[in-house]
C-alpha cells in the first residue's frame, strides 16, 4: 500500500518546505506527499513561484521525499471557478488552472488537479443555464488537458464532492463528465475522497464505500483519506472514531485491486486549534494507520 500525506495539515503552521519536509520525514515517518496549492498560490508572481519551487525541490531532495501529485486545497475550494456565473471569473479560473499546471511542471510532477467549481444557487435552478455552464466546463477542461499535455502533465485529477451544484456528485454525473472528456490529450482520473461518499444528507444514512469503489474503481487514481461523522465534510484525523473503518477500507481496496493506489491522509484543522494538539494528533493518526495497515 502506497501511503502518504497531503500537505493540507501544514497550512498556516509549517508553510515552508524547510519546515514541512523534516516534519513529514522525521515526525510522521513518511516520504510520500501530495502537494497542496494552499502552500503556493499559482497566481503569485511567476518569479516568486519559481523561487519557491526551487526551495521545495531542494528540501524534498535533502529529506528524501517524493511528491506524487499537486492538488487544489482549501483556499481554492472557496471559489466557484469554472462554474462561476460571470464569464470573466470563469476565464480567470481557466488561467488559474494553466498557472497551476506550470507550477506542477516546474516541480517535475506529472499529476495535478482540483475540484472544478460550483454553480450558483440561482443558476443551478435554471436547466438552460445548467447546460450552458456544463458545456463551458467540458470545453474548458479539454483546453486545460491540451495545455497540460504540452507541459508534460499526463494525468489531471478531478474530485467528486457531495454538493449537487458542483455537477460531479453521483455515479451518473461522474461517469458523464469522464466520458465527455475521454478524448482529452491528458487522462482525466478521480481522486476518491472516502469522506465525501459517506455524507448522509446527500447519500443517506446507509451509504457505504464498497458500492462506490466497485463502480468507480477503474477511474480512481488517488484516494483521499479522512475520518468523518457523515454530517459534514469533516476531514478529521484518526485520533478520533468515526464512520471510516480502516480495516474494512483495506479489505475493500484489496477486493477491487486498488491496494497499490496512492492513499493520502487529508486533514484540515481549525486555525485556532493549538499547534501542539495538531502535531500530536497528526503523529498519533499516522502511527495508528500504519499499525492497522501493517506499514513500515
């Protein structure tokens, strides 16, 4: 099992690669990460981005860390991006993706992605506008794939979320989007977040991971791991109990031949929470996951 950590835990606490790299290596005992664009905004001045990229490459080499992929984080997710009601905002979102591709390429990483956006409440209630936004979305993602391919990015990661206005939330919508993108130059694949598919208000109290993984297994590139109560998108660590059973998850992944798919713990902590508690809970969670999954 290829297990690592998304660097979401580091935002506002260990933002420099000289801080998060030794933390990952020595305190968590890991050498495999997914980089988050919350640590570097792709829209920062290009010269400054290149400076940060050099510092990241230096740090990961020093500490023996492998960056598997780059992915949109908490800050990015607050925007409507490619489904914004205003065309100017959608064009900005398209440029954001291109800049994020540039950053990923300069890091020497071949996989990147993010959730692609959300429709507004008013527009989502209009079937004509919903189709227009969807058509723009598919066209934009095809253009993004062309640009990504030219920059050496071979896989673009899209993440289903439990919000209907994001147009990528159930089996039908997920399969439709990926089917409409099947001729893209760079392959579109899924980031499967285990907590998203346990969200009770959308999928019901009896939703389980097994049927979702069975249906989508051929499209899953990466798995995001989190603990959750099913009432919201918690992104808790595993210092507490919840709906995600690590033993059962491992069995489901093996049964569907996904036990070699990269899995990244993705946690988001309250900014006001004690730094000491965050550090202790991250260390405790990683140790618990490694023990249950029998990882070194």
